[in-house]
C-alpha cells in the first residue's frame, strides 16, 4: 500500500479535542491511515490529506468536506458494513474500516455531469415511459444507479447482533445543546433546584466555543495555554460548576441527540454509543441547539476544498488540521475575519474576499496589522480545479481576478437550528432586516437561548440564558408545589393543571433589537455565473438567469443548480411547497439545512415575492437520521398463555396465535414437523374421537365476565339481543351482542348462578372489547350492577363426547350429572378434582359435553387430573382446528369470519336470538329499520360430495372468500369450508342473496363449482346428541 | 392527557371513542335521527366533549378537547360530568389562540 | 418438586423450576418458593463488587382479595380493616397486609409479606360471602386473575423506566402510591410499598409490587429478566426478599442513573450488557 500524502496535522497548535499521545490506525477505501484518539473519521481523513469522500447523487461529481456538521451528504460513508454514516459523527477507533459509497477514482457515471442540460429538475416526470414498455428497461438501470448506501451483505447470527434498548426518562427541564447558552441555562436551573437534563450531541460539551471542552469524564484541570478566545473564561467557570452539581439536580448526557420533539414536550433522544433510545417527558424545554452556517452559491461551489468557515474552524481548532496552505476566505461577516486570524496564528496568510462594497470598520481593524490581501465589493464567479479546488475567479470593481488557492472558506451567515422548536409549534419567519429566519413565537413550555434565538455575542448569550433559565425555574418550582398541594385534595377536581398553567404563558424570546444577525448574514449570497460576468447587475433581465448547467449548486445532496429552480418556476411550480416537491430541494439527507434559505432567496427573486410570505415547508421528526434498530430495540409483544400451556408443549402440540393468546391447534404424535395432509389427518382423527367417544380441549382463552347486582339481568337485557330477566338460576342462554348499528359484535353464553349473579362468556378475541363496552354502558345507566373481568380468573376445559358424563362422574363432587338433574343448557357450581368449578352444559361441538371453569391457578392440576382419569376411556386432548371443524358441522358461526363489519343477526341466521318484545337493547331500533327495509343476503349451508382426490389434495375445492356467482354476477361469498369426516362431505357456509337449491362457486382457477344448499346444522339436525 | 383519576399520563394509554352524544329514542326515533346519530359524524372543528377510555384501568371519562389544536382543555369523571351537565353551566374554558403560518 | 403436586400453582412455577427453586407447602394447597440456591451464590458476589442488588420475587401464592361496589368501605371496616382514603393509594393494616384503593369502587387487599397463609382475611371472606347484594359489595377474583411480583432494590425504578412510561422514582412516586398503567404493553398495577410501621421491612429500600393479568405473567417475567440483565438483578425466594428488606440500608451512590449520565468515577453497574453474547 502506497503511503498517502503528507500529514496536514499541525504538531502542537490547537487540536483541543484530540489526544496526540494516542495514535489510532484505520482504513479508508483499503488504504491505511493514522489518526488520534478524539478524532472523527472525517477529521482524521482530512488530516491525512484525503479530500474526496464521495460522489454526488445525480452527476457523480467528486465531493469532500463541506459543512462538517451533518448538514450535507458529502461525507456519507460506510463504516464496518454499516451504510450511510456521516464521517464527522463517527468517532475514530483502532482498526476501523471505512469505504466510500460510490466509486471515487474513475467513476464512469461522471459523464452525467456533461448531460446536465438534459437532466433538469423533474425530468423523470416526462421521460422513460415512451415507447410503451421501455420503462422495464430503464427501471433495471435506475435500480442500480439510485440509492446511496448498501445494506450489509453478510448475515450475522442473531445472538451476535448488538442489542438496542429503550428507556423512559422524566425531567422537569431538558436543555438541548451543551454550548455556552445551554450550559449556562442548565447550571442556572440546577442551582435553583430544578431537575434538569442537559443533552449534548457531541461527546464533549462546549459547542461552538473552542474552550478546552471538558468531557465530563476527564479531569477538571484546565490548561491555560489552550485558551484562545475571550468567551472561554465564562464557559470554564460554568463547566467547573457543572462537575460539582449534585446528580439529582443535574444530569448530563453527552453523545445524545434529540431527534424529535412531540406533543407536550415528549423528546426522543438517541444515545447512539450506548445504543439506547430515550423517550423523555419534559415539563419545560430550553433549546440551545445553535445555528448552522449557510453556504454561498456560485459556479463549482461543490469542489472538494470549498467548505464553510465553521468547518474549517472546527478542523483547525478542534482537531489541529491545517485545512490549506493557500486559503481564500469569502467573508461577509466578522466570523470570516476571525478565521483569517486563525490562519495567521498558524503562520499562513489567507486572502480575504469580502462582498461588502465598503470595508466594515471593526473587521478591517482586526486584520489591519497583518498585511494580508483583502478586497471589497467582490463577486465570486467560479471555483476552478479538477477534482479539487485550485483557484477562484472573482469580479472586483468590474475586472476579473484569479486567486490560486487550495482551500476556499465561505462565511456568509447563519440560520437557527430550530427544527425541534418548529416541531413543537414555534414559528420561524424570514426577517428582511436580518436576512435570515428568526423565531417569532414559541410553543408552550418551549424556550430558546443562544444562537438559535439569534444571539451570538457571548455576554448577551449568557445574560439571556440566565434570565430564561431563572424564569423557567420559577415557573417549574411553583408548578411542583402546586402539584404537591393538589395531591391531598379529592380526585374529583375538575380543573386541570394545564389550564392554570396556561393562564400566563411565559415569553422568553429576546427582543428583535438584540439580534446579532444583521452583522452576520449577507443578504444575497447567490451569485449566478452569467450575472456576475456582466458589469452592471441588471435585476430584471431574464436572460441573465436562464443559463443551463452552469453548476451553481444550491442543494448539494440533490445536485440542484440555480437553473433547476428557474425551470421549476417557469413551469408554473412557483410556491415553495411546489418548488420543493418538483425539484426535490431540501428533500435530501440534510433536509434543506444548507439549501432551503438560498432556495428561498432564489425563488423570491424570481417570483418577486417577499421571502417572509413564501415561507418554508414544515419540519418533521427525526431531525437526524435514526437507524431502524434504534426504533426496534426492546419492543414489546404481549403474549397470553393458559396455565395448561406447559402441558400442551410437553404434548408437542402445534400452537397457533389467537389474538394475544397461544392456543394448541392440534396434537401431533411426537415430534416431527407435519405436512399439510398429515396435519389434516390428525385433525380428522381428533374430530372422530370426539364424535364417537370423548375428547378434552383447553378453553381458557374464552372470555368470562361476572356481573353482580340486583339489576344484573336488566343490564344483560339491555346489552344483548335475547331476554334474560326470566332466566332461571342454574340455566344458560345464548348471548348475542350487536353494536349500536345492529351489527353482530360478539356472542357467548349467559349463565345464571344466582338472582344477582350472571356469568357472561365472550369469544376469545372479544373479551377486552366486550368488557369495555359493558363498563361504558354501565356508566350511561343508573343500574345497581357491578362488572368484573374474570377472563384470567378462570381456566377452562371442555370435555365433549358421548362418554363425557361417564368420565366426569368420577371427578365431580356435589353435582349430579344425570340428564334429568343437569339438563342441556344448564349450569352448576361444585367441585371437580377438588377445585371449585362452574360447569356449563352448552352446545359447543354438538355432543354431550361439559365446560369446566376452575380458578386459573388450578387449571394445570385439573388438566392433569382429567388426563389421568381419562386414560380409561383413551380420552385425548383436541385442539382449535378440530374444534372449528366440529362446530362447523353444527353450523355454528365464527364472529369475524362468518360475519363482517356490516352483518346483521338476521343475515347470519341468528334472527332467532333477537327478542321482539323487549323495549330496548343496544341496536334495537336500527336493526328494526334495516329488517323492515329487507334482508338482502343470507348465510346458508352448502355441501359438496367428497371425492377421493378432494380429500387428499384439496385441489379444486373452494376456499374462504371465493365468490358465489349467479347468472354471471356476484351473489355472495364463501365464509367457511372444510371436509367433514363425520359426514364424508365437504361442507361450508356462504352468503347468498336468495335461498335456492344450488349455488355456483367461482374457484381460484376461474372454473365454477356447483354445490347443493342444505339446511343447517349439517350434523344431528335435531340436536339430540348434545341433549343426551 | 390529564386523566381525572390517574393524573397526567401519556396519550398512548388512552383510547378515544368519539363525541358525547345522546341516543335518539329507541321506539320513537325516526330513521333520519338514527342515521345521523350512527353514521354522520359532525366532525366539529372546535371544542368537543368526548368519551375517552384509560386502557390499563378500563376507566371511562369525559374530556373536553379543542379539535383544531388537539389540546385537552378539561377532564371529568362521569359523575362530575353529569353533575356539571345537570347544573347547565358550562365552565369557561379558554382555548389557546394558535396562529400557524408554517404550512403543514 | 412440591409445585407439581400442589393443586394451586403459581403461573410462574415453570420459570422458577427451571432456576432450580425448591417449593415448600404453603397455606392449604399451594407451594411457595422461600429461597433460591442460585440467589445465595450470587448475592454475595454482588456485595463484594459493590453492586446494589436488584431482586425479583414471585409472590403469587400469597393471598389477595378484591371487592367491588359501593358497600366496600363499610365491609372493610366491619372486617376490622382500614380502607385507604384516596384512589390510587394504599394503607398498611395491623398485621402487615395492604389495602389498595383502585378506581371504580374497587379495593384490592394484599396479604402481609411474612404471612403464613392460613389466616389471611378470614373475617373479610366470611362477611363477603354472607352479604352481597344487600350490602352492595361483590367479590373480584384477584387471587387468580392477577399474579404478584415484587421488585426490590435501589435500581428498581431505573429498571421499570425501560418498560413503563410513568415516573416511578423516589421523591416523585410516593410511598404507598399506586399507578395503574401500561407495563411492557400490559395493563398493570404498580404499587410502591408504603412506609411500614414494623421495623422488619425497611422503608428506605425501594420495593415495588407488580400485579398483572395471570395469563401474561410468563411474558412479563421474561421481559423483567431480560431488562434485569443490565443491572445484574437476581431472582430470589420470599425469605430471601424479607431478609434483604430487613437488613439493607440504601447505598447513596454518586449517580442514581449511571446508564444515562457519565459519572466521574464510573460505577461497576453501568457496564453495558449489550456485548452480544449475553443470553436473555
């Protein structure tokens, strides 16, 4: 491996973020480089002279460090197989392997840059689809070209995957941003006793101030020789105080990025290093997220080596990297001049180009003694160079000048990084006086300090941050004492805390007169090439602006040039919302951070609208890219298991999911996986045993609700369709529940154990919904009734089959199981296998059967007793598949499968369960109205003679949801279908518009199959077997 | 959501059933009244009293919400709401004026 | 193991058996885990390494009773019990039992932690069976519909913060307070043990009672064990728990939640558990 270019690291000066004693080696694009501990990948590469990090999205132009702030996609790299990471956010470590995500050296797609004429904004709306079918060809090409990063190709074993976690957090005050403003606010608030969290994205505090930023883990000894600028002193003191603050009052989180602010100050904070997503509820939030620098737009402003002044400053001061030996600084504010001083401190003479026509006195004075080239009234024309910047051409006083350089720094202004605040309801407006966006109102409980609020001067920042923090602390402490007082009062207070709190909203924004922007932002850093060439800048000359492919990049991520915005406006898409969507301005990785404001200025000029009136599109979370793993970490999928679950597992039952429960579907013989045909055979065997001898099934999942009180029957009467007031104690009745529109909602059985005690069962999936509905209606009526959800209080087993009575006789105490004393549709209480039990004798599968409900904790014991006792009769358990088949043979419907969101009881053959005499039940009147109008469909039973190949392969048999056809039109659909071993026919349920003799079902392959309509139930129509 | 019994909790713990409506008469109600009650939602842009459920405790209560700003103005237990309705005095809830010019 | 032969079984018995727990008979026909051999092995190691212990204990076999209705308060008084005054609060009874007031006219009674299981709530049960409609009070089958887990230790609220969106920290969530909320997406009752009169249970150690639907108990157990890994938590038996509560005084560690804040002297228990090879 050839060693790379000479190091650009300065030996001794600055680099306060790195530790020169700890070198680290890493690889980029296969070559080996060295950096230091504390370096980011970007700074280490910059120090090693690497200038090209990627190729741009559309034109595949070479790109390098631009903002060093995740405000552009130039530095997206693939690190250790993880794609799309910002190189400036990756902390360097030993052995790191990084790759660019495009071909850096010889990229054949670079030819696109010469075809830019044919690729204006929105070109894809008008091309690639003629002649017909040509898109298939283009699509294959685009799939290869599009996208940025590549997902890892190697599979990682599940247990070797890193684990991601989540945690909730609760604080009274969260301060986002650990620069001077943030640290001031946090320490002030903590001093006053407010529970504060300070969140800072970088691994160190300090923000844009280049003090010796103190990592909270490091020693507090401060090296005086590293103090470089006047704002260091106040920050040092604060950081000292920070280290001594009690942990209860102030928590500091470095390496945490707040990516979203949701309603009522609910923050998402991503702590990438610890792989944890924090969901933090703050009562108040002070956002000190700073400002990001804006670029200038001119020809070839995307060349590697052209960067923002803040990036250059970070590289030099923070990482000790000399960004260039022959720098040119395009400076429209004092920040650029300060950068010039930084270069001078390294012994390098920069060239200053200032667009301001007249020298700005303080700036000019600062560099007076250094004899450097400084020009005013400069209009940049273009940056020149092949693959990296080699010089700058500019127009000064009407004549062109060329400045050779190896680095071009742009300092034209700042915009507030107010995304979080805007998500929380703040309003940004473009102020003409300051040539930038400013916050003019904040959401409730939100405050802004520092550069995001428009203040840059350190003394001002500190004062405002202190004032804000004090005001916020006062408000929070008074709320705290208010909340403690209300705890002792009764809970029927009607006034909410929020109403009281909202009475006097706190306004902490600084007055506009305090803003420092006016000196910071250049009003128009957009310099179209052709306009610059002309001596006098004619504002209204359209021809100036209509220049194709002059490579003045507005949005680096999307490779948008000024001409693209022109095209958009010319095509009629001239509001900012339309420009954004048509040109994709601001839709790239940086989400408009470096492109939106300049785009706004250009469109404003073209449409002759005020920037303030044009506005910008809204900002949504996340403010920074989040990995899916972070969002998926520690996710919860509740699972409910019956107490007999272990027994099912030990019997190798195949489980299925029913709602949040796991139920055994069938019990295969041990333990190899079964194919579909074998599984069906097992199910048919289970069905046969139940019909001929006896079987048992775990029915714990069915819901149970206990209703107590003297009005219990009246309550049931009002909620369900049938009548229960005259139901005798010891009897069971069918329950059908309809919703307010008369649509079938749930069904079950109502058991009366006492005059004031009803036990209502529900379907497995409906227990929660029914319980809530019962509570809702209970609250509407003034009845003497109490309702409790006993679903998990009872475990249940249903013993069904002609031998059921024989089997249970030996286990029951206190219950006479004979047919006379315990008839069909009866309920009894007693003991089974020593446990208190409720026995229900209901239809279930159409055989003699008893449903036994025992306390949940005794379920397993009951199962064991039944299995043991039942050995004599070879009683085996059966599962849900067999249950469904048995019930289908009896024509029982499944709510949700044989009914849908519109099915009325009369349509589902349940009209008999609707009382005509009751004065009221939920859904009564709507049901009456609809029945009057006429029932348009009916659920009927059909049967198909079974052929041998039907049984074995189930080919050419209808499936659920196959359509029923009549005279070429759709007449209904099949809702359930299965082969019945008991009847040796294929039976099913279907909806039809009219009851006929036969129906025609359209199979999946398009053919029609004739089936005969038969009355329900298919098996034992008189119901004799269940009344044994 | 400031639940009247449990205090302020994340909105994820709650479920909104819809506005508080009175059912038309079960025997004398006309088709139009019933159809309007069941299928035509007023969808008012303004202050609405709604039924809310606190899922973990299956507790129903009433909340007054400004549907334009999604702010919860006040909450009541069912008994308190009933007494409040019977008195026929509506408390003065002050909806916060929010002017948003950033387009969504 | 005794668990297999007792008629009433805690839904968490399979997990405890897998940890090698020994079940002893308790009350009429239920088995309880009083102590765990693995706990004794591990807890000493924790103390030596200055890790604040975090304990999880299954208390499902202990007695609990629920009553619902307007006549609940008077029924409690007739049964020589002191009802809690406010909703979402609990009050300690003479024998160490807890009376917790839930929303909707419901009261939950939890037996004393050191109960022997034979005399819990006898007068209450008798009165409840006798009256009912007349007294407007009805039973709720909490003995079976809820499982009962205890979580003790300084880091308990940090653990719960990974799965519960309610602030349960010291100073915010009062002693004796109840939060009916969502825990790992389950409906749960989270109760902080009230300040106890007796000296056998120190009020300084945070102790939480978690009560969830019995059918979801195994799921919650697995979630808690998984989250406990980060804090090196341990499963213990009832006697182990009582001993821990009696003897431990809280360690005032420099940072309460080191997993969030970088502390000056990195405490041992902030080591990241996510090193890939850790089994849940």
